[in-house]
C-alpha cells in the first residue's frame, strides 16, 4: 500500500468539542454521526457536532478506531464497557430529536 503525507490545516478559531454520547444514522450513501454532550443529572443532551461520511470512509474509520483502541489498551490497560463499569448511568438510552 502506498503511503502519502497530507498537510492538515487547523483553523485558529476551531474549538475542541467534548462528547459523551453519540448517535449514528445511515442511509445507502452516507453514515451520519451526531456527537452529543449529555448534561449530567438531566435527560437532556446538546448536539455538539454532526459529521457525515461515505460508507467506505465509515468502514475505514471503524478499522482505524479498532486499531487505535488496541494500541491505547496496550499502553493504558483494558477499557471497560459501560455495562461492565460500576456507574450510575443507564446502559440503555433512547435519543430523540434527530434521525
């Protein structure tokens, strides 16, 4: 596989976004990720970013994310699933307002 280098331009006014929930929707030609910030102690969340990508890019994203998680766990230890972690958060959440 040929390797390429891409120069990335990060605008100075681009702010980082924190998300503690994600909603994923798809149709035949795209996957859409809605990154949400759930407000603790409430049943409300605010959409922080919406990103749509092609199915091919979604598949590549999945593979890159899986590899990155394996690398992370090799360095910092296993990440516990939400259902395994001791938490007072619900493990099953229905998100309304975007589909």
